[in-house]
DNA sequence: TTGTAAGCGTTATCAT
DNA sequence: ATGATAACGCTTACAA
C-alpha cells in the first residue's frame, strides 16, 4: 500500500534539509518559530505521517506494549485491557494482544516472539500451566520490562498488581460459614497459580478459624474444559459426602457449578451455597443471582499502564521495583448464598 | 533493553558477509547447503532474532494486522478475535487490537494512526456512531486492505463477513409471533448500523407476513449506557401500550431488558417474551434462560483471517472482492419465549 | 538557525 | 557461491 510521503519528500517540498524538518516536527529548540510553522502546516497539508518502523529502528523503541492473557472470552481480562488501553493510548502506545489459551507452550512461543524488541514492555497474567518460568526470566534478564497482574510470578523480581486474594477468600469463606455451610469446597484451576495459592490459604484459614478441618477431597482441581469441569463438579455434588458450600476461585468454575447443579436435583442456595470470584456484570441476572467477589479489573489495568508509561517515557528510570501492589476486591452478596 | 545480536554480528562470528548470512537464513537457493547449516546452527546457538523494524522498513510490511472493535467486554467480539488470532498466529502475524468504545471520534483517531503502515491490514466492525465513512474510505483508497465483519460498511468496496441477519431476525420474530406475541418491539443500538438495518427489515417483514403493523414507538433506539438503556426499556414496558414481545438486535439490550423487567412487576416469559442476538455461553443460566440467535463468531474471525492471509502472503493478489459473505446464525429456544 | 552525513538492521542489486 | 554496497525513513552528532 501507499504509505504517503516521506520526510525527505516533505523536506524537498519545503526546500529544507530533512534534518531541519525532522527537528521542526519534533519541536526542537534550535528551529525558528517561523520555519516550525511552515513545516507543520505543510506536513498537515500533505498529510505527512512518520514511518513508525524507521523511527523504531532508529530509536530502538516500538511504542508498543504486549499484553498476554490466558483467555480472551473473560470479563476480567477484557476489563483489564480496557484499563490498560485507556492510559496507554493517550501516550501514543499501541497494544499487541495475545491469548495463551491457558497453554504454556503457546505462552513460550509468544514470549519468544517478543525477544526482538517488537514490544517495549509486557503486561501479563500467566497461564494455569505455567510453573517453570525460565521463558519469563529470560526476557526479564534481557531488560525487557515485564509487569504481572492477577496471576503473578513471584520468581521474577518486578512489580505485580493483584487484588487482596487472601482476605477476599477468607471473607468469602467466612460468609459461607455464617450462612450455615458446614462442608465447604474450594474450586481451583491449577495449584501452581498464584491466585490459587492465596485464595486457598484464605479459605483454609477461615475454615480453621471456625474450627473446621479442610477436607482434601473438597479442594477440587479443575481444568480448562467447561464440559470436564461440569462433570467433575457434578461428581463432587453426587458423592455421599457432598459439600453444602462452594468458594470458586475463578468465574468459569462458578458457571460450571451452575451447569452441574442443573444436572442434579440439588438447588442453589438451599442445598448448596456458592460464592465466586467473578467480574460478570450480569451476576445478578443468573438463576439464582450469584454472590461475587469482584476484582477492580479496570483499575488494575490502569495502574499497570500508568507505572509502565512512567517507566518508559521518563529517561533513566530505575527498574520496576520487586513489589506486590494490592487493590482490594468487593464482595456483593446475592441469592446464591441466601438462607431461606 | 538488550535486543540480542544483529545480523552483522552473527556474520562476523561466522566470518561471512551479512548478505550471505541473510540469504542463508532466508533459505536462498544461491547458498550452499554447507554454509546454510553452519549459519543456522550458529544463529540458534547465539539466539539470533531478526529485528522486526529493520525488516519492516526494508520490506514495507509489518507482519501485523489491526483489529478494531466497538467494545472489548463482549462475547461476540472476543470470540471473533480468538478466531482471527487462531489463523494469523500460525502465519507469524501479530494482532494490534483497538476498541473504539462506540465512539466514532476514537475510531477516526485509531484509523489515522494506521495510515503509516503500522499494520498490513485492518479487520473491523464499525462503531454505532459511524455514518460518515470518509475516514475508512481514505485508508481503503490508499490501498490498505480493510475487511469488515458484522457491522459492515457498504460504501467501501471490499469483502464483508456477516451472519444472515435478515433471516435470523425474521425467524426470531416469527418465533415470537408463534408463541403468541401480539405487540413486538425491536431494540437497536443505532439506526446507522448495518446490522440494525438488516435485522429491522427481517423484523418488519415477519410482522407484515403475519398481518401485523410495525408500530414506530416499538422500534426502540437505545444508546451505549446500560443504565440509560435500562431506563428507556423500563419506560417502554410501563407505557399503557406496552409490548408483549421483544427482539433485541444486540446482546447488551437483552440484558438491559432483564434489568428493566426486574424493576417492574412484569415477568418473562409470562408478560413479555424476548429473543436476542447473543453469544453468551451462559444464556441458559439466566433467569429465565434466554432464547438466543447465536452468531458464528469464531468462524467469522477465522474466515476473515484466512482471506486476509491469502491476500497478504500470495504475491500479486487482486484487491479484496466487493462482496458480502454470509455465515448463518443459530437459534436456540429457551425459557424466555416459552408459553406456559 | 540550518545543512551534511552517518547509522539503526535488514534485504536486494550488482559485482566477483 | 559469496561479498560489497545501496537503500528503506528516520534522528542525531557534527559542521557551517
């Protein structure tokens, strides 16, 4: 396609040297106001657009940020990306978005594509299969700024944004106990995930505080397939020693639970109460409406982006601090944990 | 950050000229098998990664496709992007994803950022505010391949992928009539949208076929705000001449209807039946479960990508044909249109 | 204040 | 079969 005119052509049109035009467009102090004006108006007239690749090559910056998420069909991640884009677009950054589909091999492939400077930084949430982190470490060691959110990677010394996973899970479990649950199960995607660990700790501690012993069989390890998860949960619900409460550490497992319950003669909340981490706007429209722990997704995205922009645009910024920044979630109680 | 070694450095390591190394890596016929092997193994050993910007600058190709959607928190668009990525990633293409948030000014800004070759092609669905299409035309005239899906732009002579909007809306409306609805309303985002026009035609024709006259007040023109839409729909439902059936041309308006109904003493499906275009996997978990017209989102994405890849990778391809390709939707009947 | 020239990392053309 | 060189479009020393 026709990319329009180049700086050189624009300069020829103005009878100026390319360097002068470049400086004028970049508002250099060494160019007179008069020529600046001339240059800018001609640039507009001819609709001059700088070639991003020439610039990137020269400056060794891409003005692009890579966002890597485990799945795209997910309210939480969509909201986070909206938050990121909100900030980065104002600063002229572009977003390359990749989904790993919870597949660590895809994750590795994507990271290897980002070794060559195509993106100036990475914002990511790891896949549920990620336990070996050498592919992440490699890029971080090279000096590529990486920032984690939600599903973080503690081995990489960088900044991570999470919600108060431990407390939320603790409070959620406590709520189930207060609503009369005696046998509470915990649904998780993968034991490796940071969010699983933290949320599970909160769950266990809340049980213990109430004098209840966490049963190993009640910590259900699910997978990526909705059908399989529904089946797994259904089996749990049909077992002789079935739970009467569920804390779901991710949204999709709550939905799988709803599907599973439909295939039994149990009912929510009478036979089973459930609370779940979820960012669905329509949790209130489910049957029954779902009690949720909602993460501040958009804020998380914005905060990631703000920090990154600071790091990328201010000269000689220090490395991203090895710290975890926590933004609290919000519990909304609905019918799925109701006593009646 | 450290981008690794360059072709020149790799060449020096091998005591070869950069051009030779380049040719070896690009599997040129003029290079001996022996040197090819040497080069490739050394490139692997030193983890050589070609600089994408140097390559883009030289070849005038970005290996990048821009995807522009009106909103990110949307099952349909997320699925379409999954479909696109599925195909394009196999061919080494990267995806820049932009959301317009239904704002035509943002849309214009994004398109102007794409004037300079940053992406080799655009796949998009226009915002609900888009009626003047000069910003799209400008890029198309420059020769940038643009492909539309769902919310298409008939003024631009290129390939468009849609679902059978007219027929689906016709069948959906017919279904409502068969379920006993006498006064059927149509919910839409914007009159300008291609999908609105087609779906509305289907709605009107189904009414007429049943000998019913479409009431103007029953074609409800909604906006981007969920709260405002809920209020608008609530007013319609509380009016003296209220509808007993609704065809919602987009998912979010069906959800707004559910919210609106909650604020009345009406009930679905007894007082009001509703069918909606929707790609929610959990339509069956709503209260009541929602009768849907589901678009083949992932397939649409895949087909867009396949066509684009063909256009971009085969040399001297003709322009994208000015045609509309239709992939049918699927109606799933659930409780929201039940007679009881 | 403006111009000249080098260089970013590739690939293609033209030698050898 | 391989090497030297120019060019893609931009920015930045260095000159003037």
